[in-house]
């Protein structure tokens, strides 16, 4: 387990590329690194919301909402990063973690937006009830 923590530290803090040949935990290291970057993206959006009153990701921040989105986006980035690394799409590096961790929240927001629109379209309007 020491290889995991040292590998995560080396990737996130020292900006080293972790090679699968050198560290057997390279895939989980990458997945957790993506989750960390995803949480940082949500916290950055929260900071912008507090300072300017607007959300870059178009979120309605609040204690429950921000916690929910932070956990959901970290989980999504973790899963996306794990699958991408298992498929050998990404190199285990901070740049790839930043790419996955910041792109995933944007993609997730768009998916939620489309789901909400389709849900609104499926609900009968007052004109349909007459």
C-alpha cells in the first residue's frame, strides 16, 4: 500500500509520470488522482460563485448541492479515469488527471441538463390535460 500513497504523492505533488512497469498500483493511482482533480474543479467553481456570485459550471451552490456535485463528479472522474487507464487511453500523469478531472464535470453537467430537459418534455402540460 505504500507504493500507492508514494505513487499518488509523486504524481500529484512532484508531477512525475507513473509507469505501470514500476508501480503495480498505477491504474488506481490515476483514478484517485482524477477524483482529486474533480473535487478541486468543483471547489474552484464554488470559489468563483462566492466571489462573483456566478457559477462557471452553472450550478446552484449550497451546502447540500455542492457536496452532492463534488461527490458525484469525483466519483464520475474516478470511474472515467479508471476505465480510460484500464483501456490504456491515458498516461498516468498529472496532465491526464487534470484533463479527465476537469472534462468530466463539464460533460456530467451537460448530461444532467439534457436529462432535465427530456424530463420536462415528458411531463404533460396543462393544455394536454383538458
